[in-house]
């Protein structure tokens, strides 16, 4: 049987990998993937704690809500990244100097 500690260790590893991807920021897509990894780590925590809570399924409900929110956020972020690429011809955040004309 998998213990709660195993879930938390995997979640911490996912969170650290996502944080590293955000801090290293080579391009906007990697930053977006890092954010998604961090959200998935939080979802894993919610589901893990919900599994060990015998009274209700609150953790699973919160995780489902967070997954739906993350999908909507990703769609908006990809649209923004495509518009930035159309204007600057790069997705490197360090090379984008201004967003106004």
C-alpha cells in the first residue's frame, strides 16, 4: 500500500521541477509547463489528502476544480504567447522589452 508520505514526496519533486523550470526561464512555453507542473503537484496533494480522509471527497472535488481552472488558464496563456510571438518573433521572456507600441 502506498502511504501518504510517498504521495507527498512525489508532489514535492514535481513542485521543485516546476519551480526550477520557472526560475531558469529559457522561453515562455517552459515557464507555462513549469506552472502546470506546480499545479499538478498541488492537485496530487489534494487527491492524496482526500484519499486518506474517509468522511468526504473534498480533496477530489477541489482537484477537479483546479484542473478545470488550469486548462482555462493554459488556453489564455497560449493565446498570449502566440500574440507575443507574432509581434516579437521570439518567446524568450528576456528579449521582450515592452508590450506597448
